[in-house]
C-alpha cells in the first residue's frame, strides 16, 4: 500500500473510531442519568419500585458483593508478591538488541493497542474502586469511578473489535504452544534459550482470549447491570458472572503488566517503536523467523 493511501486509511479509521466512540459515550451518559447521585446498592434497592420481587434478591446481591470483595484480596496481594519473588530470584530476561530490527506492530495496531490498554486499565481500576466503595469512603470519588467504569467499558467495546480482527490469526492455537506450556515459556529459568512461539506465545494468547472474549461478556453483563432492564433474579446472576469473571481478568491483567514492564527488559519499547530486535525475536518468537 502506498504511503498516501495508508495515511488516508489511517485518518479514516481514526475518524470512524472517534465518531463511534462518541455515540457510545452519549448513550452511556443517558444510562448514568438513571442512577443520578445515589449509590449503586441504593439504585438496585429502588429497582423494587419497578419489580416487587427485588426485595427477595437484594440481600443476596449485597451479601455476594461483600463476599467477592474478600476473594479479590488474595489476587491483588498474592499475585504481585509472587511476581516480586520471581523478579528477585530469577530476574528479567535481557537481550543485547543486536542484529536487525524486525517490524512487529504497525502504526494502526499500536494506536489501537494503546487505546485498548488505557480503556481496559481504567475499567479494571475503577471496577475495583466500586467494589471497595465502602472502604474508600464512597461519595463523589466512587461516583466518578462508576462513571468512568461505564464510559470506558463502552469505549473498550468499540476499540477492541478492530484489534481483535487484526490479531485473530496470530492468536489461534498452534501445536508448539504445548511445548511452550511445559517450558513455562522459559520464565522459570535464568538461562536465555530458544522457546517455541510465533508472533505471540501461549501466555499472550491466553490473555488475548480472556481479555477479548471475557471482555465481551463483561460488557454484556455490565450493560444490563447498569441499565437495570432485566428481572432482579437475572440481574443477580449477571452480577455474579461479572464479578467472578472479573477476578480472573484482574489476575491475568497483573500478569500482563509484569510481563510487559519487568519480565523482559525493553519489551515495552516494541509497542512504541513497532520493532523488536533480532536476538530477542530469535529466542522468544523463534517460529516466526523459521516461517520467514
């Protein structure tokens, strides 16, 4: 594709993204007006005005929300401590960055990735803030977090679709993924040795499917939880799915942060420049070079 047409295509894609995201933001703001300035729990209680059956489920909803909060604590504390131990005992992978730089991520892919990363990270952080609203004192802080949680959730649903399509082929399972699994990707060894992986390894593929497929479920259940447009017993079930699935997403989200920021020195730079160095690719993405 010629540079001129590539630039025009990029501009058109960005314009389409902004237009679509704007419509989602407007719709999300309409949903938020249903809540007004009251708390989420109070909003669910007031749903009893619409459905007299809600009082049968309100107690279960509140009790489960408090219970699931205690499930998140081991993940929020234990997973970072586990990676701290890994960093201190085994340490990060380091490469000389010699040889030829290899194109890895195009400009549009990087733009989509950073948009998804910002939106997804905001959804995770604000979701945790809403979950621990009482401990954080509630009030305007939690109202703002809830607003951002909903808006960024819809934004993620928009941006994730083209990125999902771009990466889908490379994220499909491959026979050598099994060997990567038994080697734990080489992350349990201080030695730098070749591991079987294409453009993405099995760990990245697992995160991809959980983030995108799981994210779709979170957006779907979150829509109905926020709009209060179903019967109370169904909403309670959706809330349980939302919070339990969120637990796994948070665990792998922390894992992805560690792998991107600490486990491999200079890993983050590839998502900025779009290039990886040959020595790193030869070790961590060996099947990619063999295909070429």
